């Protein structure tokens, strides 16, 4: 039995289907990707990259924006290419940002295009890592937030025209730098055992603040195609100051022994070591380690890089296990006139004693006591330590880089002032720059100030003109000094 109206319903549905089938298919659109010089890039080998310069609308001081891309569209006149949609996606595929009305302009078609076709071109699309760069009124219409490892998609209505991954910057040859990753160990110290962490007031607050700081640093280094590991869920430890001791043979003098006695006491235990004329600090440190090894194993021995005041490198012994060594009664730690002995321990209540120009590669006794206590023994991972403050508040961050003869490497120390400064200084990103580029100084130490450069020594500016840019030369230096082919590959390739 047929319901009334059945034939009419079927006929109507068929008519609609026929009409839909009769509509012309969408016009074919050819998309060509152009760099800042107008050259056509190979889409199969091209990735978008994050901008590393100030936009040209604000001045050409840092140079042209080689990372911005234009899109040339070729189609029939009825294709409707006046405005497009541009969407960026994160590394996990989530949408990040969108321009729903990305305007195009008519342009002359290249040679070889059929005369019945028309061409339109977009303004240079600028991908940035943070909201400050994105929101500036001068470039808001052509800027989008993007994420390293994500993608950018150009669409006409619901139709995808092209999608490019977001990777490292392109060299002048067009070849992009490979994507790299650093392995960070983040440790937030308490001022005293069981006390409040250096930042945040509570362990939860410390982790939240540190995660935000890591995000800021990651947004900067994404310009070079470098990510800082799982920033969404980083491993952040809250730790007490180390209880270990550091014995230093040489004590900032670093001379050969003249002959004398080193004497130490721990409870009822006494240790004496006779030094011989001409012995080096490292030779004496190795003998002293054997004497101290009876209870808890031999202390680790480290030869320090020679400082400006040393004739010979001094040597450290890291004493763990809870035993503390002190002066034996009224006897001096060393009776050798040219070979002093020092006992060091971390005390953050008065600020961390920091290095100066003469001992920058070796660090101070307190810095070495801190770093050696938490060192994982792998120079390919970067230790990031957050302390309450530095002595006398004269700085907010320090770093130790891989260098010939150095026993401290791949380490960063920042304080709560660095965290408070945030995007005005990008202190963590700056100190990581010293490590990644193996750069002990700053470009403006003996040159012209570059307030926009991350590696400028003394700028604090939270605007778009602040220290948030890395040059292509900076990126290439990081790859050479710390990349997969470096002697110490701090930056590993991302598959």
C-alpha cells in the first residue's frame, strides 16, 4: 500500500538532486607560495616559519622579514578569490588562530599563465608565537599566532587550498633549518629545607609560574625551530638546597704545593694529608679523596677550568652522605703556604654568590656546590635551577656553557626577579641562548645596542620592540654549536 503523496515526494527529491547535480563544480585554483623576494617556493619542500624581525610597518632596523610568505592565486574570473580564510593549528591539531577575511589584491599573472585566467595575491602572512606580536594594530590584519610543529591552512570557504607545516627558518638558499629539541631539567629550590619555594609561595604556585616562564622561552626559541620539550606538561621539581659539601683544593689561588699539611675533622674522625712541593691541586685532591672514602665511598673529584687568578686549575671534591668536614680544632685547614683548602656549602638565605669576569667559566665555590649537587652527569641535558636571589641582587640569571676544559656545562641559574621580569627580559630564553650558542658574552658588549635582540645584555622592554628576536645567524650558530653534529649535541633532531 502506498501512502498518499508518496509519488509527489519522490519526484520532488529527484528534482532537488538533479538541480544540485547541475550546479557547476568549484573553479580550480592554483596556489603558488612566494618568499619575500617574490620567488616561487617548492610546496613539497617548503615549511612556514615564525617571524624573527620587527614588522616593516614599524621600521626596517633589524632587516626585512624573510619568514613572511605570500600566496599567489590563479583561477578563472568567477572563482571569488577576493577574501580567504587562514587558520593555524597546533602540533596536536587543535586550532590556534584565524583570519576570516584575508584580503587579496589583483596582480599581473606570471608568464605562461593562460590569458583567460586572473591572478590575485595576498599580503605577506606573518606567523608569530605570542599574542603581543599578533595584536599590534599595524600588522594585525596579516599576523597569526602559530606553533612550532603545527601548520597553517589557506582556505576558500570550506575548501582547503593549501596547508604548510610550521618549522625552522629558511636559509637564503631556501633550505630550512631542521627542527630540534632541548632536554631541560627544571629545579625550583627552597631557600631552606622544608621552606617555601623560590617562586610561587607554594609548590603548586611554583610549578604554574615556571610553566608560564617555560612557555615564554619556548615561544622565543621556536623562531629557530627549537622546542623545549613537553612545555604543556613539563617536569618541574621542587627541591631543598643540597646538603652536600664541596671541598676546594687551591681556593682561588691555584698554585703548586710548597709542602705542608691539610687537616679536616668530622665528629671524632680526623684526617691529615701531607702535601709535597710541586704537587698540583688535582693530584692532592685525588689523594684526599682516597683518605675521605672510608665511610661513604670516595668523593667525586672535579678539575676546574683555570680562572684569571689561577696559575693552575683548582680541584673540587663533592662530599655526600651526610658527613660534614670542618677545621680540626684550632689547626688551619691547610698549613701549606701556597695551597689553601676551602670548605663550601650552599646557603641561599643571603643570596647565591655569583661569578665575575675572571671566574665566569669556573663559577664561584657556592655555584659549583649547587650545580655539582644536582648535575645528572649528562652535558646533553640542560639543568635549569631557580633560586630565591643572587648576592646583593646584582643580576637575575647566569649560565654555564660547554667549553674546552670546563667541568661545568649546560646549566642555567635564574632567580625570582627573572621570573617577575617575564616578557620584559625573557631571562630564561636569554640564558638558554648562551648555552645553545656556546656564547660567553653579548653582542653589545663591544658593539652597538640591539634592543630587539634576545641576546642584548641589559635591555628590559615588554613591548614589541623588546628583546624577543633571534637572527638567522643566531639560529645557525645554535645548530653548529649544539645541534646533532656538534661535539656535545645539546639539541637533538625531532623525527
